[in-house]
C-alpha cells in the first residue's frame, strides 16, 4: 500500500508498506528499520520479534523520543514489560501495533510535529 501525506517536508515519512517491506521517502527496505524525522537506522540489529532484547530499546532511548511506535510485523505482539523498563522509567510512551498500523501512526504523529521514533519489523 502507498501512503500519501503532506505537511512534513524534509522529514522521513513512510510512503508505502507491504509483505516483507516498508518504504521510507520512496526507498524500499526489506529489513528492520528505526525511523526518526531526520535519521534512518537500518538494519535495527534484529530480524524477528523473538530476538528483541532490552538493549534494543535502550538504543531507542538514545534518540530522545517522546513516543516510540513499535511495529511488530504482520501481527500485533507485545514485548515483555521488562524490555521496556528504561523507556518507561524515562516517561517515554510506547505504542505497540502491527507494522502497517505503525507506519500510518508514525506519519500522523510526525506531521503533528511530535518527536516520534518508529521501530518496525518487516518479517
């Protein structure tokens, strides 16, 4: 699916997603990515949900978000709360959803001017 949003010129936005890929600014990625307004970290050192560890979320903390959107692939899956402890302690919101919903939600929050980080799994 292609996404079209206006109002976030110069920022990274998801422009599409599908089976085993996401597109950021019309560039296709087939591995996990972490997206902020001005940076793209690819790959995010993991391939599958089961590989998530606390250090992956500590990395997200270094990006200083106000909210983290975690896209967990084709199905919504919740990480163990212990993995999110550092983000929670820093009072950073974490929303977990399937990757398609994560792409759409990130774009909305980005165009609202929020300091959002999207970490999405494409597997």
